[in-house]
């Protein structure tokens, strides 16, 4: 699926010291919304080439045995070329594809911050099998349509 992408935006990113023995946590919730975006003249954005969506990922991660946790909210606006349906009509593989740049940003920020704070970068490697999934509201809409 071809996409036109805006910049990734970091609304919040928190790094906190955490006991290595604290429970591991890996919560990433992908939310895909159709925002009411306007152009410079205040008119709705042109979606003739495809729908415009906002990918939003709130997250909280404490890797097992790590002395830190990270949390925050990161997003990106994308236009899905030749896609004119609703977010819940996206297949799981398409959700993974369009949200991957935002997930990679979380991985990169975490690596860079831990390189400074711990003198070694810690890599987070999220995959489709690691719990990265649509948020509850999106899942409910997808299940309702089946």
C-alpha cells in the first residue's frame, strides 16, 4: 500500500528509572483515526488520492530485567493512496505497515536515550507477534463489521 507520510510527531516521551525486578511490560496500542484536517484556506484537505489518517501510538514499555521504562505518545499523519474506506477496513498487515514508522521511532528514541543514560543503547524490537496491536476501540469496530 502506497502512503504519503507527514513527519513523525512526539507528543510525549518519558524515560524513568525502574527496578530491573519490576514486572516487564510491553503495551503499544495503535489507534488510527480520520482527523478533520483543514488546508491553509480552512477547507477540508483533498482526499481524492486517498484517505488521510492519523496514526497514534500511546505506549508503556519496561523490558524484562532493564533498569528503566519508557512511555509516551507518538504519531504521524499519512495519506493512503487509493484507499477510500474507513480505518477499521484496514487489514492487520496494512495496519502494521502504516504504523511501522511510528513504532520504529519509539525503538530509535529508546535506543538513543539509553545510550546516553546507561552508556549503552538498548534495542526494542517490536514485531507483529510482540503485542503491537490496534487499540480496543478499533478492534471492536473491526469485529463488529465481520
